C-alpha cells in the first residue's frame, strides 16, 4: 500500500525530507485550493493569487520529478470540498493508503484538525517538523517552558549561539549581539531607493489571476500590480536582488517612513519564507556573506538576521506556547468598531492613508507602518482587538496566524498585557514626524494638540495615557508618561480629553 502526503499552501519547500521518503512509483502528494482557506477572512487578492500560483508551480515541479500529485484547483473544489477534511476524506475514499504524512501546521485550527484525524481515521499518521524554520516546535516549546518571563532578546542570543550565525570564537561578531542603536535613522528625502526585482506572470500565474479576479472580486488588492516570485528559483532571485541593491542601506533606514516610497530598502521576502519558497538559514547566510565580503555593514546584516533568526522564530514559538486562548485576550478592553476607511484608505491622515492604501492595494506595508502608524492608531483609539487582528490577517501577503496574531494582538495592541512586548507601542504624531516626511503633506498639524487641524495622534495619545493611567502608573517604561499627564493642569487635561472624545466619536471623519 502507498503513502499519502497532504501538502498545504504554506508548506511549499521542495527540499523537505519527506519527499525523499516517498516512492514515486506508488506514493501520492495531495494538494488543493479550498474555499475554507481562501475565505475565512477576506484575504487580499495578492495573497490568494500568490499562494495558488506558488502551489501550482510546486505541483508542476513535483510532477516533473516523477511524483504523482493529486491536485484539486479552486474550480474543482468549489461547492464540493470546502476544507482540508473534505478533500482528505475524498482522497482516502479513492484508494487505500497505509500512512498519511503531514507537516506541522501554522495555526491552531489546523492543528486541531490534524488531532481529530489522529483520533478518528483508521490510518497511521506521521507529523513531521516544518522545514522552513530554524527550530522545531518541540525545541521552541522547551525553550519557553523554563523561562519565567521570556523575552526576544534572550531568545535571540540563544538562537545565535545554537546556529553559530554571526558568531566567532563563541562571541558575537562585532563584540555585541544587537546593533539596533545604529538602525534608527529617519528618512532623508534625497535618498535614492533601487527598484526591487519584479516577475512578470507566466501562463500559470495569469490563469490564477483571472480566477482570483472572478471569484474574489470584492476582496482588497489590485492585481494589475502583481509581480511576485512564485517559484523557489524566483524567490532566490528576489533575495539576491535585495542583498545586492538594498541590504547595504537596510539597517539605518529600517525604521524610516517615506511619503513617496512604501518599500524603501526592505527585503520583501517574508511571504517567500512563510510559505517555504526560501529557507531561513540560506537567507541569513547570504546576508552574512555580504558582510564578510565588505558589501554590507554589520548593523544592516545583524538587523536583518535578527528579524529572521530572532523575531520570526521567537514569535512562532510564542504563538504555540501561548495556546489557543491567546486570541481571546483583550487586556485594555478595546472594542471600538473598525472605521470603514480601513477597507478603503479614504481618510485625510496622510501617514495612515498611505499605509492603509499600500496594505490594501499591494498586500504590503513595512513593519513601522504596521506597528507605529496603523497599529499605534488602533491602540490609541481602542479599536476592537478581534477586528484589527482579522484585518491584519486578511490584507497582508505574509500573514499567517502564527506570525500575525502575536504581532498584532501582542505587539501592536498590547492586548496580552505585556506577554510579548514589555510596553505598549503608543506614540504621538511626534514619532511619525521624526521618522519620515508624511507630516509635510498632511492637512493636520503635527505640532497642534487640539482643534480641527491638530494631528489626531496627539490628543488620542494622551487620552490613551489617561484611560489606562492606573494600569501604567507603576510600569517601569510608562510611569514617566503617566506622571507627565498628571502634571498637566486640569484645564489642559479637559481640553485634550474633550477633543479626543470628539475624535473618537467620529473616526470616520478623520
């Protein structure tokens, strides 16, 4: 009897060891484009098209290698098999298999489905670690389990030491683990940014784009701009383009904001990593090689490696360690409805409009736009946690729950009361003005606190401090801001609170 490998859309690493265990003469690979996966949130068209096209290219590559692939496209599953469970049971009914092979999933809901299969299928089931991460879930679970208060910086040191990346003689290259201090330059308007490598859709992608436009017409995303890598070879070319053209300046401008360039010097490879088209070790080693060849400075390379080896791995471990109930946390009781402009980008606040528009149209915004522009506004305004998390999961091409949920609920919204981030990432308009040039093009005045032309971030920031002052009055990183609020006169406080209440009552008008 043969074996069946169920390959999901975020498990597209053709170098996974499972493939070498298959007998191409009798074993099968099962892949499917399913409504439950494409529609559980209104995913960006770019995201759906990217995953479907990448899946189809992987299926073709497997067939070219002699594998038997049972591939079900969206048109064949529509209205018949909605879920992984549906399509698996259909395939199991076609012929007997002696073993079902699975790869660790990226979400609790899929893990629960795997566990149900283990319980009720009369079939041997083997679940293997995912290959597009440095560490297995088991190793991550063990690391988190013996930490009273886990923090990413501690994990990052552990990861550097375990992988030996950017280490020499058991010490970090350059004498320290973290060069973040050198990576906080504001945007300089005269800086030239190289255009990233793009990829014209081939016949497979063109067919997918037509499908997505038809079946997901109301979803966000402008597919006329679709130019993503959809194969491992193309993803590697995208990585090489970043290493050559943008890595040297990535570090110093990684927190910058630009009014006329949403991409800046960022790598744009997170989606390729998250579906398995790129391997994180190969990515980090390519950047490190650029440093040793004198092509990129250490602060840029270390900052890039920290995003992948540090933050990406840490967040994944954190997600699984926290468990399913993490998604229900709402420590700051944030329940205000999401403004409609989150789905249209039609608002006057320049920084928000730019960040939301890029998110909707291109399925991309860099981490400062996500955290300090959109996320900070959602935090200050007390927007509903579940609605904000759903929005982030829907609009971004690299968003899968294991990475989206901690970054949104924990990092951006502080809804976990500090389990992930030691302080809320709340900021007034001053931070946005410091890091970029949006404010120069905005109808609001970043230097004003109240009144029709005042930057909404300013009053909302102090309203947030006021609203949660008891919670933060003893917080080592927030107590100073509470103290500054309390030092304001009653007249100042009332003016700010009255204006911020007016803003909150009509967020649609911003």
